[in-house]
C-alpha cells in the first residue's frame, strides 16, 4: 500500500475531505488534491504535517539490512 493510499484510507475513516485536510495543514486545497491524485510528490515536511493531523506515525526501515555485525 502506498503512502497516498494510507492517507486516503485514514481520511475516509475520519470523514475528511481534501479541503478539510488542506485547512488543517495550512496547504491549499489544490496542493492537497494534487498530492492525493499523484500529480505532485510528497516531501518530508508535507508528510509530517499530514500525518500529524491524521494521527499517523510513519516509520522507515530496511528489510534484510546487513549491519556487518554477524559473526562477531
């Protein structure tokens, strides 16, 4: 599931429209709509603001990362 899909799902759960999210984040309605339609790319600041409004915690990880400590 993509980040945008997660945001859309949470918006639906909360009964929020793009205009509501725009108002609560301080972004324009057009900007939020463009993000949700894939016409613009998410950046760290935008992701942080949207997640804060929606109560979403984002964590990044790498599967299978070799830390170089095996066999020590």
